[in-house]
DNA sequence: ATGGTCGCCGAGCGA
């Protein structure tokens, strides 16, 4: 089972690219972030015509996540539990950043798609929200780990885990993506027993998933690795391959992120 | 130090 994550930075602007990529990469499951639209205007029929089941958790203009799957998406939940002032219709967050569903192939895999808050500027209320959100994600991971089943958390974590995950780490020292507290919260997630799929397979440097639109970052390969797929122990047992589709960044009208995917014996 | 670029939508914010 091939499972891919891609921050598309707006589905309206990215539809041709996403269609081309899905046709070529043919993931069984695609986890999308920053759809930047409401559920009603997400072009679900385009993906249904390509053989995908579609579940979205959108909002107007910002954020928004979606799951596409060739197999049925079961037990879909929207929103990360634990927000202060949780409320509307079972959704636990003002910002649409989290969706879960189960896909059943040879094994059942719980898919957790997430768009973690950027957190800049730090310090400040946005950084506080990011750290609280990471605590809530930690709690959700603990709850899922207690079930001892196969699950993965994938998406745009907005975390540069280590210096080798940035072309110029010194440029990020005061940034919410790389501050010590941010990286500690990410390590705490891994220390629960989750596996960073990419780092389980390679320690190679310069494996980036994001290049800023500004300053010719792509042309200079001034990238960072902030899109991650974390595997539960039962899921890590099934890991066959992990890759970053770097070539997608060189296309017409690219996103600033590229896809990352795992292949599981599931 | 600043500005540089995108996408959302139709001004300015978020990244």
C-alpha cells in the first residue's frame, strides 16, 4: 500500500499538478494539506473520477486537509481532540488541520493527516498555539499507541527536526520551525515509539520537502525537511520504502512543498 | 537590513 502526503498550497491553483502527480505516482492513499477551501468547493468529483474516495476537512481561504483513497475511508473523524473551547458539531478546533480515517487492505491502517501550525512569529500567541497543538498531537498518539495497532501520522509538521534537515540551519535559529522547544516536542513524539519513516531508511543530508517561493530557494536548493510520515511500531514493521518526489518542485505552477510517500506491506 | 513570491480573493494576511 502506497501512502503519500503532499502540502498542495491551494487546491484551486494546484488542480492540474495534483491530477498529473496522482496519475503518475498512483498512491493508494493521498494525504493533502492546505486545500485552502471549504468542503463544498473542493473538486471531489475530479478525484472520484480517478478512482478515489474523498474526505475533506476544509475552511475558507486557509488551512484545510483531505484524504483520498482507492480503498474505502472508514471511521472518519475531523479535528484533533483537546482544543480549548471545543465546539461546533464535534469539530475540536477553529482551524481545520486534522483528519483521521481507517483504510483496510491486507492490514487495517489508521491514517492521521495533519497540518501542524507554522507558529511564527515566535515567541507569541501563534507559537503558543503551535506548542499546545503539539501537546494535543502527543496525547492523540498516546491514545492510538495504547491500541497497539498500525497507524501513521503524516503531513506538514512545520518542524525541522535536526540541522541536517536544512540547507542553512543557521537561518532558522529563531524560527518557530526550528526553535529548541519545537524540536523537543517533535522528539517527544518520536520517543513515544513512533518512527520517522525517512530517517529509518537513510541518514543522507539534503533530503528536503520544502523550498520557499522567495529568494530563488529552489534554484539554490535552499530547502528544509518539514513534511514527515511517522509510523506506529506495528506500522513500522510493514515499511518497505520511503521516498520524496523532489522532481515535482520543478513543474509548472508547483507547490512550495513536494510529496513524501511510504510503501507498506499492508 | 530589506525585500523578495505565492494563494487566498479581491485588502491584506499567512506562509
